[in-house]
């Protein structure tokens, strides 16, 4: 499933819910599948600067793909991380870099987030695209060798 | 009737005596249900039809004073109602209860996930559940606002009964007891409810249809008709018995000892 297809699947899921509250609650529900990071992985380098609640994101370039793992501390962060990792994790850096994050609005939930939470999303995306650019450069260097 | 448990019988009701308050209602009732079969229970008012359904599910109104009930070969007479439900026994209420403030979809998802957990299956998330629920709502001709309304609150008689069938379709029970599911239904609702029930007829589930009227049996074809009178099954026959009952009434039926 491409990133766009994953977004479309989430749009279908969110469309099932009759009210904004139900959609937000579904984000919390997704957070039940949230994974955690080892304590030593939660450091300054992985800290997502600008998130409303503390969150960390690990990005590793493996076999030509960017592997993302994260941990959030609030229910909302856990849910959003689970959702976003489903879209961004295990993709090639080129896939991520050519994906327009504005497409996330198609899910119909970004606009339901409070301004503070929207900032958190921006902070997350900034971190993801940083990892993707770094991974892309690593791959280019490796290919030139 | 065999005294030993039989795998072909999903439910065995053995010489059951039960009372409500001080009044004995069931007086040595015997009945076996087999998977894939539809058993209709008919009988005059006060014969014990609803008491029978309540006794099977362990309703708190009932005190079972004798006999035994085996479900899949195990005695369930000491099981709590919720254990019976989790194991796959379902009763659609004659008068479904209204619970204001409890969202219908939440209620159903909680019930389904409790059953799935009991069966060692993964719980469904809200989107997975709603997808299933919407499909069933469409099939039952129910409006999608059933998702956000409170359980049975302000529902019409037909909506309440359809909602009972919705619960049945979602929970996929093995023993399905329908206590006067046809009462208060207009012809469209009766057809929708019957179609829902018929969709569950996959050869694996047993049905106990309790009714006063033969009308629903035109839609849900029974394999057996049991006539209940004064707390006992006094006659068991094939579906041909319905026509005779319609013609001559319950008084014409003599107990077969």
C-alpha cells in the first residue's frame, strides 16, 4: 500500500464516524497499538522539538528504507504517532520526500486538532523529513562507493 | 431422552423446574436443541414460554429448583448470565430495555469485544467495528443514526426488535433464543427481522423461536414445533402442527406421556 493509499484508507475509516468527537476518540483508540522505545533511545537527538507533550522519534536507514519508531506520552500523541507511523514508516526516503504532507488533510482529522496539536504534527513531520533527507544522502553516498 | 450428553445437541434441557417468586412455572420441562435446527415454542399465555427463555440465560427473576441445562455437554445451571452470553447463548428480549446515555455502537462494540476477548481473539477497533455494524444496518433496513443514538431510547417497537437482531448478527451466538421477536412488528419490520434471522442459519446455530402466532413461521421455517402448556412440553411435531393449532387451538392438543 502506498502512502497515498494508506491516507485514503484512514479517510474511509474516519468517514465512518458521525461526529468530530468520535473521530478524535478513534485516534485515542489507535494509540492502544502504540509501541514504546528503549530508555536509552529517548535522548536529545530523538526528542521531537515543539510537540505539545514529550515525544521521541527514532529514524534508521535500513536496506534502502527509513525505519521509524516512536513514543509519545499523551493519549493523543500515542494515537497520532501510531497513525503517522503507519503512513511514513518502512518507506524509501524518496517516497517520503515526494509525498506532500498537505495530503494528510484528506483524512479529515487534521483540522479537528487544536492549534497546539497541529504544531505537534508539524514538529513530527519536520523530524520525519529530516530523517528522510539524511537517509537519502546516506544511500547516495553508499551508491557512489 | 438420553441421560448422557450428546455432541449433536447444543442445548439439553432436562426435567427443569423453575419458579418466579413462590410460583412454580416450569414443571419438568424437557427439550433438546440441535445445531442448524429451528425449534418453535408455541403455547397459550402463562404456559411458561418466557420463563423458559429466562431460565436458559440465567435471568435473576428465575429460581431453578430442579433438573439441569447442558450447553455443549456442560451443565450451566450455576453459571452467571454473562458467562452464558460469553459462551454463545443469546436472548432477544420481548421488551428491549431503553438505556439513555449509553451509545448503541459503544454498547455493541463493548459486548462484541468482551466475547472476542473471551474467545482469545483480538478486539476490534472502532473503525473495524463500525464497518461491520454499517453493513448489518443496511441489510436490516436500519438508519445509520442507530450508531449514535442511545440504546433503544425513543426507538419504535420495530426499531427495538431490529436492534435486537442487529445484536444477534454482530455477536454471532451459537444458541439463539428469540422471545416474541414478532410482537408489535408491521409486515416490513417482520420481513427485515426474519431475513436477519435467516442469514444466521448456517447449519451451526440452534434457534429457539418463542411465539404466539404462526405468522413469523412463514418466514423462519421451523424444523420442530413444541407445544408448551403448564410448564411442560406436551407435544413435539413437525411444522405441519402449526396449521392444526391455527385451526383448533391449544386445547385440542393432548399431552403425550
